[in-house]
C-alpha cells in the first residue's frame, strides 16, 4: 500500500484534540434546539460558510459561539461520543482530549457537569470501541492567572478524572510566563503539563513553555524552526510536538500544505506527531490530517510509521500499555 494508505491504516494516538472543536454544525444546531439556545446563524450551511478564518482569533470567535449550546452533562457526553466514533473510524486507539472548563463555567455551567459528561463518554469509548483516553484540562490564556487558579481549585474534587493541564486560546500577547505559578501548583499535584506555543507566537514562547512551565509536550510548536538552538534543545530533550497540519493551513500559519514544516521537523530529529486540533472547523479528523500531509509532502513509508510511533511515545500512558500499542503498530506496519 502507498504511504498515504498506510497512514490511514495504522493504529495511532491523538494528542491534540480540543473536544469543543469537534462540535459539527449539525450537532450544534441539534443541541441548540434541545436546549432552547438561539444562534446567530440561520442554519447549518450559514454556519459552515462562516468558517473562513484569517487567523486564530477569527476562529476563536466562532468556536466560543458554538460552545454556547453545551449546557447539560448529556450535551458533553454527546459531543465526546460523536468524536470517539469518528476517531474509531480513523484507527485511533488512544486519545487525549483537551477541554476548556472556563468556556462553560463563564456561562454558569458547573465544572462537574463538564467533566462528568466527558468522563462518561471516555468510559463508553473504552467499553464499546476499545479506545483508551485521558482528559487534559486547559486554561484559557487570554484570561488571568488568578482565574486559572480558581478553575484548578474548582476542578480538584474531580482530580481522578483528568491527568494533566494545558494552556490554549489566544497565543499572541499571552506568554507562558503569565501562568508560571499555577503550572507550578499543577506539577505539585502530580499533573502532567502541556502548553500551546509556537503556532502564531514566536520561538520565545516555546522556550517559555519549556523553562517557565516545565511543559512535557509542546502543542503546535512549528515556529521552533525559526530558532536552531531551540530545535537542538527539543531534539535533545525528545520533547514531543503535537502538530496539527490542517489547522495550520486553515489559520494561515502556512499558505499551502506543501509548505508545511512537518518533514523538516522529522528531518531535525524531533518527536513530531499528527493531530486534528479542532476538526469540525478545520476540515478533517485525524486521518484527513495524516493522509493529506503525507500526500502534500511526499512522506515515505518510514516517516509515516515514525509519526505513528511518536504518537504512542508521547502519550501519557503507562509503559506496559505503550509497549502493547507499539506491538500493534509494528504488526500493522509489517510488509504483507
């Protein structure tokens, strides 16, 4: 099979998926009707037509409007379960879901409602689809560190349901150092730490995520190539990058997928992975990202396997599970 066919066929992990960004327009309108929420769009097609983003902020404006339909535990369950079914079709066997509690608590939705619905979907995914999963609570970086601390405290009664914390939303003007104290507290609690950096922000933000936040993974990170010393340090540390090619294209980080830096990241010896970010808005779930990137960049069979292997290497799973998943990958990638 071709490298693109192999990419679609291989078992893989997804490590950069904002679950609110998997809300398809059809489900947004179904939930709006169920919950009596009035949307500023006449219908599904009008909403889809609004997906002409010029930058990260223009996307976030619509993203937060879409999330307004999420009010009850069953809404969060339905959203995550819909994602897991698509992930299963893409041969995802492990997923680590970002969620943004502040997007919902600001509207009066209790954080327990958010986590309860997502956790129940995770349990169903394991039981019905054989997909293991983890939840990662993200702080909105355009808000204050004090608000992040308040969100963390509100989430602690549900600590057993999430394994890490992240940092997302508007990157420019909000360096990682803004959240150094709350991330230090999260590390004291034994939580894994990841952070968005180097999507629209400069390489300095990636350095900040590494040094100020002690991030174990960098979400996006494509701007690291602007700083050779940073590339060398990321390679030395084997710090994973959760790269989202179609997101980079849709948000104008690259103008053409053929210009995407994925191959250069691999050539530099970095632990790059393929992910879908906000697939309902950016034109595709994991396999769409994988296949289109492979075709656009002419990636080899070996590079495809390396990307899938990296996804398991970078996952927050125990070593026994990691080795079991890597064995499944090896079996699936063996020549016929």
